[in-house]
């Protein structure tokens, strides 16, 4: 299986420029490109038993991650103006973002918003690499800070997990597996219900939970399906989501350049002329030409996707900082400077140049802000009620008594608010009268689109030609909430 890896620099070329006659023994071995760390030579999966990690970066990620997880579980219960903070009800075609209700008629806003989101991903990746994957991706949050924490608690650290995996399916292994899977299943149920709350609201989810399954069979099947998917992903599929499914890793290979900030191994300091070697007391590694990397493999042992960060930036790397903490711990133990693996760009490692935005990144940022500005402008210009007034097809003006003329119009009204509205149409520009067929007061429920016909009448003396412009206003009580300009057709004399 071929791993689509991105290595930002060819070390061989760099070394030949820096070290004058370096031995072939220390040149870069790129055989890692031909395989994925989680697949063996026979194409079978190699299970990753990541070692428990601790340190400065893990503590920061832990605080940030648990804050995001708390928000994720609380958000469905937060309401603004009677509407959820976030809801994406595909069934009813109702979408709520920060308490604002959007309907299919607002699809152009979603299109522009999606374009802005894609540009945000591009800009963020160009500048900060896969920082999102390691710090905010739900897959990472759930796996690393919930499921793997439970696994460490029940199965123990890496070596204990390996020993347990080799035991027969009975006794201790069976008890631990059943306990772990039971807890995983219960958490998966919680995640599934939370996801469903974002779709149909938490009130509907509570109704499904507290009612017999046969009364909400579709909802029950949805919860069961979501639960099974989450349980499978976090129990078995795990890091394969990042390696084989998520398209972001592939996108990274296109967008990253030597100026992108990522979790990177300082191969100049780590290798020097003589390459890596085990630590020995009372030796000056720099004078001997030995790199600061003591080849302890701790960065590999803690990696949740099973890669060796010393090979360079790879598709499988999610920038989780586990290798940074592990390496800093070992550097501190042997009395060497920390930061052998750190947040940096390839250019920064190679030349020591401080981070600066490239022209490409600046162009992306400008374009993103232009689109965001357009989106914000359209959101502010969005009306709560949308009215479309068109003359009925195939009709012309009608001559009435007392030199009066009439036109017939089709009116389409859409209520984008969360309230039921009582609407009335009046002429606000032009000397005419309007009558709504079926009653002058139109009751318009939330999210509903209705069609009405109106008859507009105008005296012959008020006509300005074959087409006389008028403006029809839509009122709720005394408040004008929408208006539409139309032409009144007349004889023109």
C-alpha cells in the first residue's frame, strides 16, 4: 500500500550542501514512503498501542479539548430568542445558526457561507498546517480525550495493552474487553443523541427516549445507527479515519509549503554530520558531530497514528503534539535543549528565519475577508418576510366603472421568522388601492410559503402611460416589513 506522504525537503541534498562529503550511511532512508505505519507487509492492519503522554502541550490541548467537548454537549440546550443556538433540521428544511432561522430560500447564503468556509480551511492550512486536526477535530477530541483515556484506565499503558492483546479470549481479557466496550457503547449513545439533537432539537430527542420505540421507529433507528457508527469508529476504526477516510490529509499535501507552520523535527540539529546515536554520559555530541536525537523512539511510541515524525511531515500526522511532549521530556532528562520537535516551518528549521505570511497566504486571507464581508452584508440585508409580486400570466388590465382600471397579481409570501405573522398589503407609493382575494389579513405561519392573489385598482387620471410604477408594502400591524415594486398596466391615454 502506498502512503501519499509529503516530505517538505530532501535531506540528502541539504546534507550534501552543509557537510561536505557526508557518508552514504547517514543519507535519508525514504523506504517509509512505500508503506503506511498501520499496515504490515502482508496488507494486514497493525494495531497502534500509543503510549500515554503528558507534558506542557498535552495539558494545553486537554484544557482546550474538554472546553470544546463541553460546548458540544451543552450547545443543543442553549436557546436564543426561543430558537436553538445551532440546529440543522434536514427533515423540515429548517436551519438555525446562532438563533437565526434559515430556510431553503436562503440557500444562496449557505453557498456563500460554504465558499467562505472552504477558503478559511485553505488559509488556515497554508499558514498553520493541520493544527485543526490535533486541537479541534471531533475525531481527535473524542478518541484522544474520552475513549483512549478510558482505555488507559481499564487496559493500562502501551505495554500492558500489548500484553493483554496477546492473551486468549477468556478471564481477564474478556472481562476488561466487555467492561470497556460497555462504557464505549454508553458514550456512543450519548454522542448519537447529541448529534440527533442538532438535527431535530433536544425536545424531540427526549420524546424519542421517553416514548416506546414503536411510536418513534424512525428516530429509534437513527439513534441505533448513529450509535453503531460511533462505537465502530472509536472501538475499531480509530486512526484509520484520519489516514484512509478524511480528505483533509490529502488537501494538506496540496496546500503546505516550506512556510507552513507544523509539528516538525529539527533534522539539522537532530542529525548533524554523524546522525542520530544513543545517549552517552560525559560526551560533547556537538563536537563529535552527533545529532541531538538520541534515537530513543519515544516520539514514535506516543504517536496515535504510528508514524516516525523524524521522516518528515506525512499525511498520517495530525499535529497532535504528543511527540513534542515526549521529546522535550527526554531532552530534559539527558540535559539537552528542548524543542528538537516543535512548531516551526521547514524554512524556519532550514534557515532560522522567523515566521512570516507569504504572498499566497495574504492573497487567500484577503479573498476570504471579501467573501465574509459579502456574506455579512447579505445577512444584514436579509428580510424576515420575503414577498414576490408578479402579474398573473396571460392577463391584462380590466376596465371598470367610473374610469377605474384593475390589474391582477400573484403574491408569494415566505415567513423566515420563528413566529406566526398576521400580514396586510397596502399601496405605499402610487395612487391606487389593493385588495387581497380571500381576505385582506393573511396569516403566515413560521417557515411557510403561501400564494395569494391581489387586485390593484387605479383611476384613469392617475395613469402615467402604458406602465405606471407602484410600490406594494407588506405590513404586520403598523410595521412595514417588506415591499415590492411592480408596474400597473393601463391603456396609456
